[in-house]
């Protein structure tokens, strides 16, 4: 290692989680505060909790529910064909509606 360019290394730094768990880790910081760790993260605990304060998940779900279903190709083709075959006056009337 080159001299005087590396920060001090703490081989037994303490990482404290918001849930109360304390870990010994290697770090350049002596004490670390974390919001989530392997003791409380849903991925590790298996509990499915949603950290959602602004209601974004509900918003997304409602948008998905409101989205119109995708038409299949046959329907789209039939619609286009019907529109193409209609005389100009019918098209005008259809546009006004
Ligand atoms: Zn934790």
C-alpha cells in the first residue's frame, strides 16, 4: 500500500441497525448506522411488508386496473377494414360522434 493516501481502517467497526441489531464489520468508519439489515429486511425474514408512505403501490394498482385491455390483432384488422370500406359520408358521421 502507498503511504499517507489510505484512510484508517477499523477491522471491528460496529454497524447498528434501526431494528436494534448490532454487527461487527470492517470499515473506514468506526460506527455505522443503517436503516435495514439482514435481521429485519423482508427478503431475509420472509415477511411481505411494503414500505410505501405516499400510496404509490395503490396508485400503480389502480392504474393497472383502469388500463384498457390490449386488443388482439384480429379485432384491430377487422376494425380497420370496416372503416376503410365505409363511404366518405359515413366516415364523417363517425368522426363527429
Ligand atoms: Zn435491522
